[in-house]
C-alpha cells in the first residue's frame, strides 16, 4: 500500500512538534499497524497556517489523491490537515470518492470506519472553534493596544526609532510602552514621496533617490520593492480628514481622532482585518498627498497586473542559466497543466546544453524561500508574489539545484 504522510507547522519556531518529528511518528505508526513493507510519500508544509488549504504540498497531496496514487493519508493530528470545517469536509468527501482513508494518529481517528469518520467531523468543528477563539482574543488585544497608538515591536520604519516610555497603569504598577519617534533619516521618506508625486513612477523614483546618494536602513541602495513599501506604509501619513475618508472607503478599521500625528498599521499580515490607529509620531506627508500616491499606485497596479498574471509560472525570465547566463523561460509541456523552465539560448539557438528544470517544483521552492525571508506572507496572491520575486530575488539554475539569493 501507498501511504501519504502529511506534516504541517504554522510557524517556523521551536514550539510544538516539528515536521520532522511528525513524519517520524507517522512512519512508526505505519510500521506498527501495517507492517514494514509499504511505500510512503512525505508532504511537508513548514510555516503555513491551517486556516485554509492554500499550501503547496497540501495541493500536491490532493492531486495525488485524485490520481488514485494513495491508499491512506496519515497525519500526526487532525488540525495539521485543517482548522476549517468546510475545508475538512470537502477533503474527506473527495478522499471517500477516491477510496483513500485518513488516519490521525494522535486522536486515533480513521475514516475507513464509520465511528472514526463521525468523531473526526466533530473534532474538526472544535479545531475551527479553537482557531476562531484564538483569533478573536488576538484581535481584541490588538484593538486595545492600537487605541494607545503604541509601537508593538519589530523593525521600525525608515526615519523612526522606538522610544521606551514608563507609565503607571490603573492598578498603580509601573509599566513600559514603546512609541515611534522620528530621527534625521525621516528626510529620506519625505524625499521619496516628493519624487514619486513629481514623476509618478516607482522606477523613476528609485533611480532619482539613488542618484542623490540616499541609502536604506541597512546602508544599501534602494530597490523598487523597498520604495513601494515606503510609499504604501500609512506610518508616513498624517492622521487628518483626507486620510480618514480614504481609509473608510477601503473598509479599514480606524481608531483615534483627526490629528497632526502619523498613523500606525496593526495586524498588517491579516488582509481584510488590518487596523489603523493614530500614533504619537511626526508624519512625512499630509493625508491628501498620501492618498494621491495610493490612488496612482493602484492605477499602475491594475494596468500591469494583466501582464504579470498571464501564464501559470511565477518567475519566467527571472531565473539565470549558470552555463551561458541566458534567461530561463517557462514553456508548457504537451500537458498544459505542467511546464518547465528552459534556457532561452538552448531553446532558440541550441547553443546551451543545461538541463531543464521542473517549473512547478521550482515555483514552490521560491515561494517557500520568500515566506521564510518574510518577503511575502501566506495571503499574498500570484500578482504580489511575481512582483516581489522580480524586485527582491536573484535566482540561478546550475543544472542540478536552484540557488536563490535575496537582493534587498
């Protein structure tokens, strides 16, 4: 029999069972219950949330189930598969149709048995309830903290530093909070906004800001991606009426009153649930200027989105051939759902002999690298991933392995 072992860990940390430990426990279970003479296929999604099924190896596993390549799917715990009742139900129905059973070794659930299937459905309801309850607590805490306009940690934006302030809380205890404070580098974001409003082009802004000798926080040259991040960050925007009106139109939750201070975005990685609050720091631009920039960037994105979303490949033309320095282009196989990256000089002029590279596997590797480097998040769509890859990565194919470097 063929067993698929599915392992998932939502964050890259040491807490909880690692994907390696999950896989080993599943192997031991298979050997104990079904004997040693079985084939296993490992599917690992390290750093992916269970709130949806948008995970590369989960997708590969479901394709293998649909193609009748697996007899069983084994996982360490039910919530490794999904924390959504609807996603879980859809998966089990699909697996039933394909004669594939699911076993969760921690809870000892087995969908090949009626009682096991019923218990698994019940457990999935509680897994979703747990996820929603945790999410609600995090959001409530975020809302409470956002009202004070404090900085919750992490890398401070260019032009600001985090200032620790002592205060006495309602119970008379000494506490500390961090707030953003501007420094002399705030002149750089101010210049970036001025240049963009003048040229209305991100690439031209990058060219001009580098010509003037300005550097990033790390001392490097500015790239398209880093300039765009500054232009779209509400931290540089004054919390005035223009800003509030624009944010309300985008259905963004806002806390605070009109102010001369800048804004702070909370919960930015959870699209649709972002919270904006008035901070205590000096802004770089007025609300009117910031809104103008957002509207112009939005128009540019809609224009170029058509170009970038054509085709299934993520990085066609970005990968460099190490043999001849040509670009690797995505070429569909006879099966239109599959594609390879092929050196342009090999394909057009037959003057390069480097091997082709599997397109889908390469894209999955690049996505995983970008997630680990926090270039994208799990909610990024294909357009955002393609754009970010082109602006922040160098990728080389040496005939055996893909070498990925971060350029920012």
